[in-house]
C-alpha cells in the first residue's frame, strides 16, 4: 500500500472512532433530605420520670409558687390550683408532694431535635460598695433610666413584632440608637450626667451588676440599698466570656465569673477595652427600704435557691419547674429540686435553658459564677393546661 493510501486509511479509522457511540453519562439522582420535623417542646410524662422528685424538700418551692400566685390567680387556668395552694395546711413534705401530684402534670422540656439536655447557669445579686455622692473613692456612676431615651412599642403598628421594643433618642429630626456602653462609660461627653443613682468603688463590680440585673449597694454609714433593673439601652448583649474564649485568653474549663474578673484586674488596659465591647447597658431603680430580695420578671420577690430564670416562649412564668443538673464546681454531685419560673434574661434563650438564682451577696456569687452545667427541665402544668405547648 502506498504511503498516501496508508494515511487515508488511518484518517478513516480516526473518523470512525470519533463517530462511535459514547457510553451514557451516569447522572446521580439528587439527594433529598428528609423533612425536618420539629418535636413539641413539652411532653407529658409520669412522676417516675423525675429522678430525685421523692428526695426534694418541697416546702420552699411551695412558698415560691404561692408568691407566683399573686399574679397567676387572675388567669383562669391557674385560679383553682392557686386557691388550693393558698389554702393548703402544710403539715409535712408528704402533704406538699401530694398537692403537686394531685393538681399538676409534669412535662419534659425538649429541644427542637428531640434532645432533653440544655445549659444551666446561675445568677445572683452582687453587693457593691458605694455612695450617694461622688468622691475620690466612689467615682463610677450607677445610672437610673435617662429622660431622653425613647421606648417605641411596635405592637400597635406591627402586631407580629409585639414582643419587640426599640430604644433610641432624638438627634435633630431623626431617631437614632441610644448611646452604647463605650459612649456612656468611656466617652468624653458624659451623656448621662445628672441621672446618677449612686457612685460605686469598683467598675468591674458595676459591670457584673449590669449582667446580673439586680444587687445591693453598701453605703459608708452601713445602709444597704437594693437596686433593680429598670430598663436597657436597646443594644444587643455581647458576652465578654465568649470574646475571651475566641481570643484564646481562657479555655472553656477555666471559664467562670471569678476568672473573668481576675483577667480584667490583671489586664487593666485591655480589660477596660474588653468591657466596652459589650454595647448593652442597664439602668437601675432603687427599691423601697426594707426590701430583701429583688423582684423578677413577674414582679414578685425572687426566692434564693428556688427561683429560676427561663425563656417564657417555652415555659410559662409562674410555673413550677423540676430541675436536674450538677452542683456548681463539681462533676457528679446532683442538684435536683423543684424551682419556680419567676424571671427571664437577655441571655436565657432556648427551650431547655435555665438560670438558677442563688441569692444576694458575694457568697451567692461564688456558686453562681461557677455554675455552667448541662441539665434537664420538667415544667409542672395544671391539669387544665395539659395541652399547652411552648415554642
């Protein structure tokens, strides 16, 4: 075969190969995720599910619940059970236990994915050293609610936003966000001058008072004034503990209120900048003389060791709640007892989420600052509310 004929044959074979049918391309079917089914927040259970129920001394919880009834008794679903609680002739723990078991049904609180464990923390009322007049020793102001702060309730215009309120101030012909922490405490203009309630000794103590929401001020003459949350500047809360974790200044095992305080004290320059990174700012009111414990979100005095802050979107305020968690600072010492949902908090968000009120003073703060453990919750609902479901 001539060279020309060979080349024609090769080209013919190449063209023929190009025309050969290619194998079909396999296309994988799309992966269809199963629909996410959000489980109900509250599941009725029997009393046997409450591990430790039989061991709790329930009398303090009964007294806390009676305090809740000051508000609850006006609601139809709670009227009968509150009436029975007030009339109960308390003889012993068995009588109280029978009361709760007769009038209530326990409901396990569950997360949207069906799990039952959540974060349990603690809070308290810190005691600060302060004065009603500024001095060289007492020079950090604790402010009452300022007159120029606007509070805009959106419910009348946007009912779906009825749980939200805007805070701001007028600047010219505009409404702008209210001053943040850096502007109030570290700015040169002192925008809240004239709204001081007290002057206190320690700025770090004052910062933690903002986080706790209530506390006491010990005056030079020995008088003790109780101060309580009055309002907030509308800026979101930013956790300085989270910032320290993110910056590797502290490990999760080291995280506690005491260690945060120590870090700020040991790093005065960086510490002040760290505090300013939380833009949220709380304003206070002084409670009447003789007040021993501040009121919670229900307006009734909190009961040390028995009041619990919760997310009211899931757990109705005033309801008894059985808590199962771990005692602060221990790995396996159980803390199982009946609490009463009487408070809320900006950081208390989620279904299985609780904040344990330890009481007033520095000793209570030692426990509160070390409490950060997983736990479970069971809300006790009157039998007339058995179909209640939170979010």
